C-alpha cells in the first residue's frame, strides 16, 4: 500500500484519494495529486502541420473537419482556437473551442496563426 502525504494545511495523517485530488477529512482541504503530471517537459517540442513550434498560449487554426467523439458536432476547417495548452500524449493540445467546449486536438491538424 502506498503512503499518502499528510495534509499540507493541518498535517493530518488521515488523508485519502478522491479521483485526481487528495482530501483531508479533518479540515476538508483538497489538493491535486500530481499538479504538473500533464505539463510538457521543457525540452520537448510540439510542431504544427507546417513545422512551426507551438507553445502554451498560442492561437491556431484547424486545417481539417474534425468529428467530435461522442457527439454529432464537427469542428470545421478554419476554426480559430485561442490560448492552447500543450500536454503529453497522442492528442497534445488541450483547448477550449467556442460552441463545443474543452477538448484535445492533435497538432498535425492545426497550423499556427
């Protein structure tokens, strides 16, 4: 069994896991298990379809109609996505698209504006 950390607020040893957070039952304080687990390593580069290096906060444009999994919605060609966040994984862009909501995109389907 793995040892859970003590509560950073009251130092209680009776913490427990709840999805992506640790919870203290004594003071009701919650904090993330791994706050930087999805952040990109500083030395990894994510490139768009044209080879431009992407970074957090960039604006990109979708270059292909993309079906939204689990929905009948489609992200149309030319949709502008502002303030992207780079993450690890196959879908390496985390973003919010107006009219659809938060989703993840593959960098090969976008170009930097």
